[in-house]
C-alpha cells in the first residue's frame, strides 16, 4: 500500500452533475455553484461542455457560464470539447484545460459521440494539437472502462488500447471512468493498471459513478495504487444522457470526509463544500445525494 499524502479533486458537478437534468438550470445558478466550489477550496472545476445543444440541451449555455465566472487565482477551469467545432467555441472562453472524451466500448462511443473509437481518435487529434499549440492542457477520459450499458463487461485490454491511442495523439492526462458505476474495487484496479501502462501515476485520475454504491470503495482501491486525482461531484449530482440508469458521480462531500478521516490532505473546507452542495440541491428541490452531507446537515439542524 502506497497511499498518497495529498489528493486533488476535480469537481465535475457543474458539468457531469447538471448535464442530465431535464429542467433547465439557468447559467446564473451554474455560475453560483462554481463560485461556491472555488470558495470551498476546489482547485479544479469542470465547468461545462462545448457539445451539440441538440444532443445535450443543458450545456447550451457553455459560453455564458464560462464568461460569468469570476475566476479565482490558482483554480483551473476545464471544459469538454468533443471535436474542432467544440474546441473553437471553447477557446474564446479561455479554459485552462480541455477534455476529449472517448470510450473503451464501441457501442457507447457510437451512442455518446456518434462515431467509432477509431474515428473519435481521428477527431481528437487536431483538437489536441490545437490546444497544445495554445498552451491549453489536454485531459482525456475513457468512458465505460469497466462496464458498458450496451456491451456489458469491458476488458482492461480495451482501456489499455484507448489509453495508448490517446497517448499517441498527445493527450496529457487520462481519466479512467466507470460511467455506469458497475465497477468493484479489484476490477477498477485492473482498469487503472491498464491505463498506467501508458500514463504515469501523476497523469491519471479516477472518475467513478456511484450507481451501485461502489464508488467510495473504488476510490479507496485506486488510492491503494497511489492514484491521487479524482473527479467527484458536489451533492453526488450527475449521470450521462447516453448511459440510461446511471446515477451521479461519487459525492465530493463523501470523498472529502473519507480522506480527511484518513489524514489525507485535499485543501477543501468540508463545511463550505456542504453549503455548495446544499445550494444546488435546494435549487433542484432535492436532498444532496451524499451520506456525509446528509449526516452533517442533520447534525447542524439539531
Ligand atoms: P455529430 O452529429 O456526429 O456531429 O455529433 P456533426 O459534426 O455531424 O454535426 C452535426 C450537427 O451538430 C451540426 O449542426 C453541427 O454544427 C453540430 P447542424 O448543421 O445539424 O445544425 N455540432 C456542434 N454544435 C455545438 N458544439 C459542437 C458541435 N459539433 C457538432 N461541439 C457530437 C457529434 C460529438 C457533437 C455529438 O455527438 C455530441 O454533442 N454528443 C454529446 C456527448 C456528450 O456531451 N455526452 C455527455 C458527456 S460525456 C460523459 O458524460 C462521460 C464522462 O463523464 C466520463 C464518464 O463518466 O464516462 C466524461
Ligand atoms: Mg461521468
């Protein structure tokens, strides 16, 4: 066991968290969430996606949201860009980082971004080149790294292949995603190890949805491999419109609570983070999907 002494969390709540919401969430509310997350100490926030508004209507206000954020020094703002059109639209918003998102399963690649894995790499290549030429950091994501809603179980070899292809086109960081939250700790370790064949430990992160309640366990399993970067979502919001039934990412609050208890530094103020999660949950008229937030909010109420 080589547990890291510090962990970086990227809150993907404003993007992954809200992309699947049916009712429109005004840009102002999304901006309010980003502001609360940065005040809570998050050092990276995945703000939005520059994708087709026909495919994901909730992200149609990407430019407006990016323009409305009062940026805090030391915080990185990332956005999803599936193709050159998305990248060109994103550039004006001056993101610190862009994300190209592929999949380890052919069926999911087709459903999510309307092309095969091989075609997706061809689309990403000019995006990566253009971003790096402008000094914008490039992160990649591999969806369905352990399981696919259409193909079932996904072998680690598939993850290794996509990681290799992404590395070849210059993607600098690789996020290994359990899109539908079916992974269990050892399977997630195999997927992380597959990506680690092409990416260094410092250039890899975990992105675990919590559909089956495994995400915290999966996070611990990845920590045991030394992985120290994770995508999490405030109030456990989230889901992918092209992964039916999948619920949100592991709640940032739950991960911060666990890490604090383990003496691992995140730089995040849990109380302020809970306020951020409550803010967006109140807007959505539901309770935060985080056990730690629920417990702490109940304690506050007593
Ligand atoms: P396509 O239809 O193959 O693209 O979609 P196209 O190039 O043929 O263009 C078709 C139309 O879309 C055209 O408009 C383009 O202008 C427009 P029309 O002429 O019909 O009016 N278009 C765009 N508009 C705005 N921004 C763009 C853009 N590109 C084309 N960037 C595309 C391909 C990728 C665009 C589409 O499939 C799409 O937008 N998919 C959305 C996928 C998505 O956002 N999924 C959720 C995020 S991924 C995720 O949640 C997983 C993750 O969390 C990790 C995990 O958990 O697994 C990251
Ligand atoms: Mg996701």
